C-alpha cells in the first residue's frame, strides 16, 4: 500500500492524529503505535495515534514515505504520503 493519508483537526494540532482507515496495513499501524477506533454514529473504523502530526510525519519519513501534498479541508489538516 504505497499511499497513506493522515489528518488531524486544526484545534488538535498536538494530536491525536488519524493515520489510517480500517483497511490500512496492520503491520504499519503497529509500527506507528496506532489503535483502531470507531466513532459513535460511524459505520467504519479509523486508526489513531496520540502523537502530533509532525512526530507521525517524522516516523513515516524514516519508513520511506514522502509527503506528496498537504491541504486544509474545513477544520481538518490532511497530508497525502507515498512510498516507493
């Protein structure tokens, strides 16, 4: 899975950071220390870590991921990463 999206709410810039969905690579999620959560009202799960996005980006860079793009969507910051 070469592409990865991570995001956080603007008011939560220090974490937690959403690092994957229910179909994400379980091995990568364990390396990041992510836990799977389901929010009340959603019929899907997401992986979260308590780290700030900067810390997550540093970890992913050491694993070979590079930021392709970054944007703000409403009150959410989103990064798209790719690994060769």
